[in-house]
């Protein structure tokens, strides 16, 4: 694969950074951000279309491009539908959760705002720690994916790229907080869409069309790996789809960036924002998955399967198209990195600083702290990223999702069933997370069974313990919470 000069990488990064910082400064001057609440949840009346674009852009990260292609490269035709399906389902489910949340907690800021009032201090700590853990891991994967890609096609080091990427999305987020993330995500989404929906059809055209690609794959795989030409195969369903579904399938419900948007969007558009956001992302992941299958068709042999997308572009198309892909991946990383960083800093500020460190914090103090915490979090995540170096984005995504399922039913039951008790929720989540961790470390059962066991055990424990030691929660208490 051709390696391009470092100056090209710097040119792409600098031009994109100027666009992001300029957009953030424009919205900062218009939004008049003077307190932490506005920084974290914008105006609480953001148009649903902007929120939907932000959700789609956040989910359109390096994994959606590189990981989705990797999935179909590893699993063949079966991988074409397995990466993209769980996420829009997750956001459709969360759309109804978000309506309930917004009704019960109109002045909320984070997932912790709900957990503290509904499940007490112990529940608040459990939810906050798991949410922080998940968002930190996915922020790290943004930088890993981008740094691995850029250091692979440009003469620029992995460490340098990682530092620059983190500095850019941290920098423009610091200017206007959630408003920065929303506006830049809107721009980034359409840039990525235009590039992705332009690149992939050209690849097919160069190879003679979809029929020719299928015939090439059939010829190359018929003797060595014929199972990769099956659209539905049990080993792929068990090893890929079900793992994806039972982990990614609930991630919207535990991701604080989604809760931030639930509190920020106009009340009349809550459901539309999340449903449109999730499903408008899906076609782009589908298109990326096609690239992995093209890699099989042209007979690519890779040591690092996450490289299949750039390798296909480099082998089939000319230099300018590889640069277009670099721009798409860069913008995808910026939008998701800023969203997850905002989710973490908001959680740390609202649920740790204001709850336990400085309960009488002024608006100015909280605003300073949320910006400072963003910087500290970015540095910590960056250090971990540099230490890890290259990993398979697909494998990492499927593994880190193991802890997402445990809190799902406790949240749902806590929102609709007044008997759901704090003791039940804390016990259920703690036991389920400990068990799935054991399963992942030992590998004694298939990954999808481990994830399903975690989810079902959490549900059963929450219901049984709540029946034995029920709460009689008054949901009107949530409506009295002030940001």
C-alpha cells in the first residue's frame, strides 16, 4: 500500500481543524455560554433534526467505517447485515426511554441525575462508574482507529497522530461544549456521507459492478472458504451478530452522550431525534460493510484485518480517493470523540464534583470544572491509547460492550415500576458485571451466552429482590429535581 508524505496528513488535519474551531467559535458567540448547564445540555430546546444528525455522526466513528468492513471481511456475506442492525434498534428502544426520562426529569443533565434520585447514592455511583468506563473505552477506540489508519497511510507516527487527534476534538469541544459537538457533528456527518456514498459506488464501478464482485468472491472463496458466501450461518450469528446485539444493542441506554441529547432536544422531538438518528446511521454502516466483502473478492490477505477498508481503496482506486477516505475517517473520529468526551466530562462534573466535592458550587465554578475535567480526561485516555497501539477495532468493540447489558433492565424497571428497589438494582448490576467479567476472562462459555446471561440475570435479580424488598417510589420526586 502506498505511503503518502506526512505533509499531506498535516494538511488534512489543519484544514479540518480550522473548520471545526471556526464552527465552534461561531456557535459560541451565538449561544452565549455562561454556565455549566448550557455547556453540558445546550438550551434544552435544540431542534430534533440537529440532535438526530449529531447521534448519527457520533455513531459514525472509525468502527462504523473500518470495523464494519472488518466484520464482512472476516465473516463474509453474513457480515453484511450484522454490524449495522443492532444500533438503530437500540436507539429506537431508547427513544421511548428518553420520552419517559424527559417527562419525569425535565431538569436533568446526565444519566446520574436520574440514578441519584431513583436509586440513591449507591445506585448513583454504580451507574456513573459503568457509564464512565464505557465512554472512556469508546473514546480510546476513536483515537486508536484514527492513529492506526493515519500512521499506516502517511509518513506520520502513531503517537503523533493520536496526540493531534485528541487535541483537536478536545479543543473545539472546550469552546462551546455540547453546542460545539452538535454543530460540528452536523457538518461532519454530511461530509462523511458525501465521501462514503461517493467512494464505494466508484469501487464497484471499477470492478465491473456488484455482479462481477460477487462472481470474483465466489471464485476466490469456493475452494478455500465457501462458508463466507453464506448470508446466514450459525457460527457468524453466534460469534458476531449475537455478541453485537447483546452488547451494542443496549449501549444507547447507558451512554451519557445519549442522555445529554435527551435533555437537550425540544420536548416535541425526543422520539423523532433518536429514531431518525439511529436509522439514518445504518445505511452508512451497510455501505462500509460492503467494502469488507470487496476485500474478500479481490483476494486481499491482511495481517491486521481492520486495514481492509483503506487497502481496498488503495488497491482499486487512485491516490486522491485514499485521501478522501482519510478525510472521512478524520471527521468521523472528531464527531464521536467530542461527543463521548462531553458525556464523560458532564458526568464527572454533575455527578461527582457537584454531588460530592463541592455541593455549593457556583455556575462559574462548575463551568471551569467541566472544562478542566475535559482536559484531564482527554490526557488520561490519550495515554492509554498510546500504550495500547493497534488493536482490532471490531474485536475491541465486541469485547468492551460486555458491561452494557447489566444496567438495561434496572433502568427500564426503575422508570416504570415504582417497586424497583435501590438494593435490587445495585445488587443485580454488581453481580451481573462481576459474572460477565469472569466469563470474558476465562472464556469458559461462548461470548454471546455470557452477554445474554448477564442481561437476564440482571433482570431476574432486579425483579426478585424488588418483590422481596420493594420500594414505593414517588415519581413526582424526579420532577422536582433542579439542574
